[in-house]
C-alpha cells in the first residue's frame, strides 16, 4: 500500500512525494517569457514541499496561446527565464515539470482577470490572432469561427511541439506533459463533437487520436529517454455524443504502448453547455479506472482539498499521484501542513529559514 509521502519513480526521475501542482495558467508572461511572478509563484511551492510542480500551459507557437500573456517556448529567448525558475525549484527538492499546449479554437482571448472583458475573444485590432481547429466550429456564439487546419499546418504544429520540448529540456524541466484536455487543440481533435474532418485526422477513433499519437512520437525524438512524459486528458466530455471514459481507457492503452509514463486525469471544458457534476474528488474514478484497465500510472485531480482525502486516494490505489490546483493557490505549503496533520512531520523537510514553524 503506497503512502502519500512515498517517492514516485518515473524513468530516471524520483519525485519526493505523491503531491503535485496541477498546471494553472498565470497569464502573467511578457512576450511569452516568464517573469518574477513565476519565480515567486512556483518557488514558494517548492519551499512548501510539493513533490512535482507542473508549469502552466506553455504555448508551442504564438498562435497557440490562450491569452497574449501566456508563457511560451516557441523561441530560444524564452528558455533562460524558465531556467531561473527550474533552478530554484530543484534547489528546494521539488521536480519541475511543464505542460506544452496549443489553445486551438479557444485561443486569442483576454486574460480572465482583465478589467475590460475578462475571458472574451480578442479581435486582431485588440491584439488577437487567427484561431485554428480541426473543424470550423466556434467554441460559443461570441467566439470567432476557427480556420480548419490543413495537413501541412498540422505537421508544422507537431514540429512546434517537438521544438518546444527540446527547449523545455534546455530550461531544466524533468517531466513533460502534453495538454490533450480542456477543449484545446489536441482535445478538439480527439472528440467527435469538435472534429468533423473526413481525412486521416477525423472520423474513426484511430484517426481522431492520430494527432496526439504522432505528437507523442515527435516529442520523444528530442525528449531525453531518462525523463518522463505525461499526457493530460479530459477523460469525459460530459456531453451527449462526446468523448467517453471508454475512449480514454482505449487511448491510455495506446499511450502506454507508446511508452508514455503518466496520464493526468481531468475532464470537460470542450463545450460551454457541458453539465459537469462537480463534487469533492469527482474525477478520481477516472484515474482509478484508467490505472486499472490500461495499466498505466495516473494522477487524480479535481476538488481534492484535504490531507486525509489525498492520502486515502493514494492508499487505495486509485491513483499514483494527487494533483491540486486551487487548493495549492490557497495553501502553497499544503504538503508541510498535510504532513503535520497526518503525523508525518519527518516526511517533508522544513527549509532552514522556516525551521521555527516546528
């Protein structure tokens, strides 16, 4: 029976415990470059004892951003600001991970905390850009109709993922996650709701998963074999006719065969009308089913907020890691507090300057 504070070995990387920071967009970059905000935000969580810290959705092209303020790795100038962050994270014993993404039809929007129009589509005059997708279907009524990607453009995006993966390696990241969830580009290809193509990237399950599987293969050519590769999935779309848990299990089997190490199990966000039964731990059964049926390691995420809740998920074998998002924003030092609550004060070292926390 695994313990929340047991290390987890993925390839040549040992993560010090089973608590991870889920990728959360900060929308605070400058021309795709990380700022002091990112150093303080991620660095404080390394000090707080988290095992794995996965950086936010990092765009592989300028057009792959959700907002103009997103982090990117589409050019070499963006490497060193992230290297500064990874060096600090590793100094305090955490493992730095990064999520690579392309926003697809959900790109070119104002950041959520924008004063004027939070989360609303941006015109080109407002700093937006042409958005793309597998099919010309907008996300909602205010959103623009995306341009359907050509086969050559699909290949260019795959090459951009690989180039960004190489830059992530140079920046010092030790785990790479591909974002295939939450209604962004790769998820748009996976789901029959958003993919209406009739070529080799649409129609059948094999065709709809082709973009992801080819991207995995492209990334693996440049990502060091000793470092783990993960994929985040929206395990269900929560909409009739959409992607299902059975689809996710079948895809997870393919990912395992392709030597992917971990599936990060989320859900939803493909379409605005989805009905999501949000409740504490509501996505944990997805991680459990995929782990059991596909034989691949999983991370559970979604309204996991309590130390005992997280510990029970790991002890029951429902997932190999617990990822937290909003709770990690509320409490950067959650692992330290959880260790104290669970009687495991020895499990998370308190950094010297904070040793008086006791």
